[in-house]
C-alpha cells in the first residue's frame, strides 16, 4: 500500500471504492445504519467484566506452582475484613457480638471458600496450653460463649495462648480479623465469580454494622412465587436518588430444586422502607481489602469515567466548531467518533468479551484515534470548500486524497497493537483485541461514513463560512512560514542535536523505570480512597495484610516429622523474617517449635525443634491439612511471607533473597523451595513476564510500524522522518513515568503503547503531503513544508490541542490511574505533534531532495531557486 495517490495500488483502490461510497450514498448510509443498530444493541448488553485469572500469566512457573497447590494452600484471591474498636480493647459484649455476626456474614457470602474462613469465632482457630495433667486445647472462642466478664477474660487468655496476635487479633488487641478466600468458579456449577457483585456484597456487610439506618426494598406486586411486600434487597445507604425509578433491580426467586430465577425490575416496581438498623454499632469501624474489593471500587469509579467520556465528546465538538466555524459541520466528525466507539463496544460484546475495569480507558483511546483522523478529513474538506468547491465534490476530493494515507496510518496501528498479543497475559490481549475492534470501526466510520456525510453538508451562509476559513488561514500563514524555517539545514542540524541530547537524557532517566507497583495500597485508586485508607490501617494494626508470598517447600512424604526438612524450612523462615520488606512469616515449623516448647513449660532452653521423629509427631498433631500449613501426606508445606507492601522494589528484593537462599543449598538438600503462590507471588510473576517481554514487544512494535511505513512510501527518508520522532517521544514518555512515579503494569502498558498510534497518524499525514509537494509538485522544501502545514499540519496541531484539552479533564477523576494516564497522554499528544512538526522536516532537510525547477510560492509569486 502506498500512502499517496500516485501508486498503482492507490489509484486502483480509489477507483474501486469511490463509486461504492459516493455513487450509491443511500445504500452506503443504509448499510451503515443497519450495522450501527445491530452493534448498538450489542453494546447495550456489554457488562463490566473483571477476572482474577485473566490478569495472571498462566504459563509462568510461579503460576504453575500456584495452580498446583491452590486447593491445598489456598489461592491468591484473599479478602481481609478487619473489625476495629474505636476506643479500648475488643473484649466487650458489643464488639464480640458484632465480630460473631461479621464472621457469619463473610462465611455465608456467595463465592467465599468457607473452608478458608478464619476468625476467632471459627473452629479452625484453636489454642494449646500445658496443664497439670498434660495438654489442654480448644477453640479460642468456646462453643458455649456468652458475653459475661468471666467468658471475655477467658477469650482474652485463649487469644494469648493461641499465638494469633498480629494475625487474627491486632497487635494492641483493639481489632480482630476475618480472613477469607474467594473461589474463581462455583464448585458445582462452574460459573465464574462475579467480582463486582461480590464487592458490593462486601460493602453491604460494612454498611450493616456501620450504618444507623437500613433501607428495605419490597415488591409492590407479586412476581413469580414472591408475594407483594416481600423484601428483595436490603441496602444501608439510601438508594432513592434521582434515577432510582428507572434503575435496574433484580428480584431473585429460589425454586424448590434450589435453582434461582432472576426477575429484572425497575425502581418504579418496588417500594423503599427506611428503619433503624439493629446491627449498627457506633463503637467500631470495618476495613475491607482484597483483590475483589479493589476491583469493585475501581468498577464503581469507572462508571464515573463514562461521565468524563461525555465531557470529552462535548469538548471535542465545541473545539471542532470553533475550528470549522460551523456547529453543524463539527457535529459530523464528532458523531462519527461516537459511532466508532459504539461499534467498538458492540464488537466487544459480539465476540464474547466484557469491559474490564482496568481497560475502561480503551473507548477514550478509540475516540482519540478517530478524532485524529476525523479532523484531518474535515480539515481537507474545509480547505476545498473554502475555495468554493461544492460539498459533494469537496468530499470526493477529500476521499481521493486522504483515504490511502489514512488507511496506511491505521494499518500501522493494527500492526503496532497486534504486537501487544505477544504478552501472555489475557487482560493485555483483551485490551489489544478491544483496540483492534476500535480500529475496524474507525476505518468504516471515518474513512467511509464521514466523507459520505460531508457530501451532504450544507452551509447556511457559504460566504461567511469561506471568509472565516480564509481569515483563519491568513492569520496562521506567518506562523507556518516561520515554522517552515526548520527545513534550513543549519536550523535542522541544531534541532537534531537537541533531539539527540533529549534522547540521551531520556534514556538515562528511563533507567530508573520500575516494573510493577510503586505505591502502597491500590495505585489505581486515589491515595485517600477508602480502600487505600483501609489497607494502611490494617498494615498498621496487624502483622499481616493481604500481601503474602507463599514459598512451597517440597520434600518426601511425612516431611513434617523429618528434622532435616523442617529445620531447613525453619532457617529459611528466619532468613526471610530478617529480610527488608518482610513484615512476618508463618510456617508449620514455627508452630511446631511453639508446641514442643509448651511440653517443657516454656523453658527457653527447649525453644527448638526436636530431632526425634516421635517427638515431632506430637508437635504436628494440632495442625490438620485444613489449616493450609501442609498437604495430606506432608510432602509439601508453604512458608507464608507477609510483606510490608507490594511495591516493585519490595517484591524484587524479597525474590532476590529467596533465590539467593535457594542457590546456597546443596544439590542433595532435603527440600526444594518452589516459587510461588499468594498474591505477591502472582504479582512477581506478572512483573517478571512484563520485564521479559517488554523489550521484545517494543522491538516488534517499532519493526512492524517501520515495515508498514516503508511499504507505504517505499522510501528510507519516510522511515526516518516518521519513526525517529515516534521513538523519541516513547523514550521521553518513559522518563515522564519515572518523574510521575508510575510503574509499568498491565493497566498502563497497553494504554501507553496505543498512544503511539496517534504519533504515527501525525507523521504519516504530514509526510504524505510534504513528499507530494516536493517530489510531485516540485516545490522548494521550505515552501513545500509551509504548504504542508497549511493543508494538514494545522490539523495535526489542532488535534493535539483538542485531545490534550479533553484528556486534561481526567485530572479530576477518582481513579488515580486515569489521572496518571491523563497526564501521560496529554504529554504524548503534544510531544508527538511537536516531534512530527519539528523533527520530521528537520530530517527531511537532509533526506528529502527538493525538485530541480522553481515552484510557485503560496502567494502565487515566482520563487527563484530553492529555500533550504
């Protein structure tokens, strides 16, 4: 494919497609209208779809260990619910009653693995003590618990004996923890866990104990077997907002065979009754952290993102109206951009995808790329119309001139985005597929529909419209002539030297770029978001958090009664506990030592692991496999490493120390330490995959774009002029990520790569016109570039200003990663435009040879010689 209209392929393509679009405009618009209705209907069924497993590289060795031992030692999808007392210790009747009810609420939450729920009220949390007749033990909270002073004192004593302070009880005993794990799929039906619904259920649990009021939603009339007045939902925040009458509410009917039937209702079908909340406890706070809760909070904030999308569209329309001098004309490319996004979302649902909360910015990227192309097309149509060409002919001329460069630019986007599929993480591949659907939509909506609609455009006052265009062009002409001075070789050489210095500085700063998280909590949310405040409180009050790395110690069967095995595990745990970034560790040998020490009445001389297997048998008896500390035959035991946070440097340091310890062991060591499970193990695997594939993906990204550009222009000059500015902006963007303390993660890796597509569009549109002016029209380079800026450069700069202005609205978002991406994308939009407008002609001054004959200047006068 050639990016100008001179090549045989370009001429044949235009001859074939132009009559299909313009000679049968009614049929073209009819087909597009039908497709829009169908895909629009599909888009209305698109749902927010989060998943844990699609965010992990399933082929990574860490993840294979994770999947191998997931059933025995639990997964990485943990949820911690901490109940804290505002004043004093937890041993009060009201706190214990709330903690028991909270434990039950978590236990019976759909999707929770009930065998993995732990709190002092669950029977799997026990204590052991030495008594006169031997050993005594039992549940920390007895089955016959009643909130009497004597029983509360007994519970406090049992807590101290159980050694759970710091884990299930706060360090200062002012809070208690309910630990749980979630199942990715229902064990019977195989249905995937709905993370958004589960997160809302967890939030409802919080509201049950912290809200003084409750709101029961009841049926106005019978539905199925549900009678009128039946309570179908209980909320702890008033749901009666302005949109409540039209809001969607599901009434769940349970049949006799246990299956559920969901009846979709609207707000006008129900009544809301407000009453006092009997479970409200004013003396406590509830803190919830975990992957599911984080996804739920991100998804809830993502709904706000769509309001920013509306603001973005409105601003694009306003700015285009100012640029075009016509609200009506500006509405056409804006509407086509909206259609492209609608098609993208419709195709996403049609092919079985949902919209992941971490990919919520993809519609913005599609809108940005479609806006870039739409402005170019509209700009050329305006230039034609300003010269008095009728709308239909102006649209045909626009199509002939820009369809090939436009499709060439989109082809480079296809190749570039396709390289993202090389990263073996499903969520990133899903983002790439999302972008592909968007590009297909842009090809049809911007390259077919927009020129077709412009052919119908009518102006109320053509003379006024043309005068507006001419006044604007006259004001801009001196700017274009001044900027065209960059094509003078001394100026061009200076610009290239500055660019080389900027490249070197960017490379130097980018050396500090980290793979993974750089902040506490969930960086996708604001630092003052409820989730991050909860996370900070739990880390402060407890010795454990949601961040845990489990290293599986594999040995022979009955390894827990083999001194060589458990002593090596014990040394490993001690080594890890004394590693920077580790908060605490938990393993079977640690608890075995406590049990053995109890036999000697806690004599410090015997605070060790016995060497005899018979003695070890006694120490392991209190710990069945259901504790997650060992498997059935005791051939595998995890060492749980609770980290202070999940920052990239913390994970890297801990993994490095683990690998150093493993390397120190002899070949015949009785234990093989296998990395890794736990959520930090999953993060380590993701970071490792991104680090391993990032440079490969970038190589194929720029190689693919370069091949497309070379095939489009068949020119080494085009390759350098378009690719080098693009690469420079990419390097600078990495430096900016270092300055903004943004790590490379799956949630921003694809977005940053997709932004490069805008830069490709800028370069191709500018170079295609510049090459035509120089080689075909044989204009002097400086005048050729001034004319290029007049034709398409102003559209490039206006596109950057428009996209930058709209993306700046993201700074007010509740999603921190949208704020970060807003800053990054704004910079990249401007940087790509500046690089294309300044660096491209600077390279052209040395690589693109002007014509031999003197051209006609832009003002119609004859130019003697050439201007370099």
